[in-house]
């Protein structure tokens, strides 16, 4: 990254450079396993460093689980997988208090949510009550049992998946709960060349278990802290707010982005700027993240649904007509 | 990349030469050496200023140019001219209403000075501050076009000047082409072929035979009363005091000296509809283009009142009069101010000598204004007498001479006759008194001719005067005489002398003009004879202005306004991008300069209206054009969104990269597309 200012202001830029270096290292490491999906990998990492959570909606077998495992393996973090089923109880996720007769007291047994990276597989198959329990932990970052809070470790990333087909007997996440996810993405099928590479790599190719650790959990926490200090110029704030406000007045949308959506977009944009080696956010960062961060928060009008107008399409139109900030 | 110094200097020299040559295109308007004073400073000074202020702000150069323009006008006027700006604004109208060649007056030459200066300023600064090749020549070419237009009916050839302009434009294009000097020689044959083509094809163009003449559409000054007393009204008074010396004429032969022509009659007085135009000495020729006698006269004023200048019919060239004006219709001459005693000028006249057959073949011209007879019961009388007088005459010329003979035979000349030439007075003259001066005779003749459908007018002038040794004729007030003229097709105006006793060769001892002698001879041939007798008369008021000035013709204003708008548009189209780039480059603060560089680059890439594109998106679209685009986008983002102030060096770098991108865009864009974009103000 070239610097265009005076020498004393170069420290944030240098730190941003280091951030970008480590970010790219992580992404490259994960890409050894998740081939040809650099964008999805980077978005997942942005979620991690923005302290958000990721909802992946995709068909089975596209690498959703592998992605979560690869992230965990690369940062030397603890990870757990929870297969959501209709009979799953909230305590199966958060944990339970059991009376220890030896010590004559209740002891809290942590559930699978107490991990750095939690893979909530097919989250829409669990009952709303169980979903709510997970979403509460996602938001509060702690589990409260018997009035005693039990914080989850840091970093903490929930990667939830949904299967868009075979929806019988599922409980779709309500809009209010979708809002808790920083991003919703789709991994998608790999392209031809990448899939060939995957086949060639079996069974001796890179495995998640063999991925080298390129960052410790403490490093990730430091990077999270650094990302929050990325500078955002006033025109960029205006740009974000204007974009979210535009979703609220769009004739194709029944419900626009909430202020939580603007905050999420800002956090994600900060991480993306740092990942690009910048210590300041540019509109490009906002634009690049607008669809994954905002689209799942928007509710289309019935007419738009009938016309097959997607939320991503609406956002694309809004972005295409919105001038980027011209002055500092 | 900067052009070598020799190319730059040579370019400025060529621009100065082009502006000077374009100014020299006015040589048909101002044939004298005075044009040099107007042209040379205006052409040279801006080039010098441009050479000295190349790296300075434009405003400084323009200020110096204005100061030097002002200095040039001081040299032109030989002092400070309080009405300078009014002169500049009015000069074009003065030139369009001036018969060429124009007097080399400062108030006219200042237009040439200003045009040449403007062409040189624009050309030199365009050459100095842009990379265009021949755009610097455009103002000079426009000025040359203006010169052609103003001098279209002047004497002399445009060919050498046009050739020089072409050669200089080609030379400028070659000098601005950034190739080796030897390569420039390759353009010489191309220039020669172009010039040869122009020479061959030029005369074949439709406009070559009848070039557009703006003077034909120019609104002439309205008729004006040039003297407080009409010359026709002075006739009687002068005859009362016949010994007053008015002027002397030195001429080869005696002629009648015309003073004023009156062609409008309202029933009370004869007035003139003359539209006097300034002239440098040339007087447009009359309609007669056949055999003619050339008469040279030198006229010296003694006591002639008014500003009319006497001359034999028909003057074609006048020298020695400053502020001379002429009525192209009648050939009457007028001085700007009242000439004093001893004032002398020279006139060359062309006296028509049509053959007898020409006269017999002549038919009266069709001009309703010159055959108009004022409403009144007198018309019947005038027609009856005219028909009676011309009874049996089968040809118009015979009718005219019979009319002349009729008046000479049936009325007498009397100096003491009551003055005036109203319809009632003339009726009284024809029916009752049969006595009058040339005032009544000429008026009666003209009106009787009109009842026969012959266009007529009255001329006031003098007989040749008293002959003195050395071909000098001394003209006194008693020599005043009015006569009438009838207009024939092709022949033009023919004089008739209906006054008996004063205009005949046998009437007195004074010298008789050759025109009268000839007229009498022809009258004898065309009529059955007739005698006349002398008498005298008195004046009436002369004519005054009839029509108010309505300003220049719309036919002239429209194309000129269009031309001005076109030039202004071209100027804006040419200067606007440069001006905007310059403002951006010199914006206050490094941050603004960087933003200016980015906006400039977006403009150059044709993305001015794509405001929703981020810098990265611009790079994604156009990054292949230049490798400098990505770094420039980074600097732009840094300047706009980074928390720190950007360093001035970064702004310099941004502009370096912007210039590089611009050059890359230019290299990829065809010249026609660039020209189109510029003309469409994109």
C-alpha cells in the first residue's frame, strides 16, 4: 500500500497492512480446502473479524460445513457442530445445570455453543424456541443459567446453514431473527476447474485436519479490535445511511434495512477496508458488502415477489443510482 | 512531453504572421500604408507576451495583452481616444456604410487593430497552453474571413493574402507536428497541391462570380438635411446678388457644375432622398457604361455656403476631401464640415457620351417613386400641357426634348419672378405668368415629365462660369442654374435644360457648357424648333430626412449574429476544457487538487455523468487504458476518505498520472471523436 501523507500518520496504515497480510494468509489457507470460493471465504472471514454471524443458504454438499471447519482449523480455535432437528432442545445448545452430589451444588455443563466457531447445521429444522435460544446467545454472547452469566469465548462466530430445498417440516427463521446475522451468503457450486482440482486432490489432497494454523485466537481478537478503529469519513457515513434509507422508500420493498443493518454494514466495511490494507473505508467497501449484509434483511412487496424482483436486484439498482461521495 | 523550444518559438512567429496576414486582408478596405500601424502591433505584441508568460498564469498574459492593445490604439489615434470603445463597437457599421476604399481614419482602423489583436491573443495562448496543431490558426482565419467580407467590393486581389494564409496554416501544422524537422519537408508538396486545387476550383464555385456583399444588405444612414437651406431655394437669392464669388474650377473644358440633386416632390418642395455614405475618394459609377469623356477638375472654394461640393457629372474619384461622403445614386458629394475659403479638391468625372441611336433606343426607367405626382387638381393641367407639348413624338427621348423646347418657347426667364416651386406656384407660372427662373422651369419640366411616366428629378448647379486664362472658370452666384433630369434604362440620368435665356448657348456672354451645346443640338434634331427668353426666380425649402433609421438590416444582423454566436461557441468549446482543467489543477489545497485530478480523469474517460461509480469501478472499466489509473484511484480515495491530510507531493503525482491517462485516452480516441466531444461540450 502506497502512502500519500506525512510520515507520522503512517502507523495505522502499517497496521492495516499487517491486518491485510494476515487476512490474506487466512483466506489463502482456507482456500486450500474450499477451492474457487475466495469471495465466500473472505465474506466469512469478514464476519469473523466484524464479530458477526454468518448464515449460509445453500444446497447440501457445497462446502458449508467445511468452510466453518476450515476457519476454525486455521485460527486454532475450538469449533462445534450442532445438527438442528425438530426435537432439539435449547439446553442441548446452551448447556444444563446438573446437581453435583459430591459438592452439593449445581454445576453448569456447557453446551456446544461454547466454542469459538459454532456450525448450526440446518438451523431451520429446529423449533423456534431452540432457534431463539441460539440467536439469543449470538446477540448476547453469553448464556445465563440460574441468573449466572456464562460468556462464550472470543472470537465467537456462528455459521448457520439453511437448505433452500426440501422445506417440508421446517421452521423458517423470522425476519427479526434473520436480522441477527451479519451476512447471508451462498457458497454455490464450484466452477469446472475448481471441481476438477477437488477431485484430483482426493483422497491425498488437503484435508481440514491437515490445515496449518496461521493465527491464534488471541491474534484474531486483536484483529477484531483493530478493525473497530478503522477510520470512516463523514461522507461514507452519509453514503451508508442514504443507502439504507433508500431501501425504506423503495417501492419494491415492504421492509427496508433497519439501523442494525446500517451498523452491520459499517462494521463489515471496516473489516473489508482493513483486509484491503487500508486504514480508512471507501465507498467501494460499502458497495461490495451491501448485498450480503443487507439483502436478507429486506422484505419484498408481493408485487415484487410476483415479478421475481430479488432483494439483491433492488439493492443493485439503488447502488447504481446513488452517487458516491465526491468530496472529503 | 514539452515541445522543443524552436518549435514553440516558430509556432508563435507563425501565429503572429497569420494574424498580421489576416489583418492585411483588409488592404482592399484600407489600401494605404496606414493599415500597417493597425496590423503590426496587434499581431506581434500578443506573440511576445505569450513567449514571455508561458509559465505564468493566463490572467497575467491577458492583462498584458489588454495593456498592449490599449497602447496600440494610442499609436493609432496618436493620443488617447475618449470614445475608443464606442469606436470599436461602431466601426463595423461605419465600414459597411462606407464606399471603398475607406478613409484610413483611426475610428475605422481600430476595428482592424482589435480583430488582429484578438486573433493573435487567442492564437498565441492556445498555441502556448494546448497541444492542438492548427487551432491557433482558427481566429486568424476567421479574421481573414471578416476582412474578405468587408473588402468584397474593394479593389485589388485577395489571392496573395489567401495564399499566404494557406502557407502559414500549413507551416503551423507542420511545426506543431512533433516529428523530426526533416519530416516537415514532406508537407510542402501537400500544401502546393492544396493551393493548386484552390486556384483551379475556386473560380468554379458559384459564389466566385457574384460574391456576397454585406454592403448590399447594410442599412444606410437615413436621408438627412445636409444644409439648413435647400440649394433650390438659394437659386433666387443668388440670382438677386449675382456677383458673389462662390468657387473656381480649373478644368480642361467648361461644364455645368452640379451641386445638389432633388428627387422627391411633395407638392410644395423638392427634397433629396440621398443616402450619403462615407468614402475614401471612390465614387460608384453610374449606369452608363458606354462612351464617356473624362473630365478632371480642381475646385477651390471662395464663398460657396453649405457642405455640398460642386463637380461635373459624374464624379468617379475625389481627392483632397477629408470626411467625404457620396450619394451613390446621384453622385452628389458632401464634405463632413463646411469647407473654408481656399479649400481645394480634385475631382475626376466621367461625362456620358451616348450616341444618337442610344438616345433613340432609350426607354424610361421604371421607378414609381420618381414618377410620383402629388395629389391635386394640378396634375390634370400638367398632363394636358405635357401631352400637348409632346404631341407627335413617338419616342421617349423625343418627348423629353420636345418638352424642353415647349417650355423654352412658351415661357420666359425673369430674375425677379416670385420664388417657389409649389404646385400652385407652378400652376400660376404655366397658366398665367409664363415668367420664372430656372427653379420654376426645371420643376415644371420634371413634373410634366412625370405625368408622361418618365422618372425625373431636379438638379441645382452652376453654369461653367467666367473663363479665365489657364483653364480656370470663376463661378459666381449669378451662374446658379437648376435643370431637370430624366432617367432612362442603361443611359442613366440625362440632363435637360428647359430654362430659356439662361441655359442656352446664345443667351448670354458667359461660357456655355458642352453639355448644353450638345443638348441644344439634339433638341434641334428631335423637335421642330422653339425659342426661349430669359427671366428669374426665388427659393423654397429644400428636402430633409424622410425615413427614420431602423438600424442595420435583419439580413445582415442575422448572419453576423450567427457568426458571432458561432465564434463564441467555438471559443467556449475550445477554451472550456482547458479552463476547467486549469482550475482543477490549481485548486486550493492538495486534497482539492487530487480530487480535481480524479474528476479530470473521469471526464477524459467519458465518465463525467457516471457519478455512482466508485474509483475501483472506474478502474475496472477503464484500467486497461493506462497503468496510471489504478494509482490515481488510490490517491483519490486516500484524499477523500483517509483521516490524514494529503501531502502536496501526492497532488503533483495525481496530476502526473492524470496527464498520463489523458494522453493514453487521446491516443486511443480518433481525432474526429475528440473534435465531436469538444464541440458537443462533453
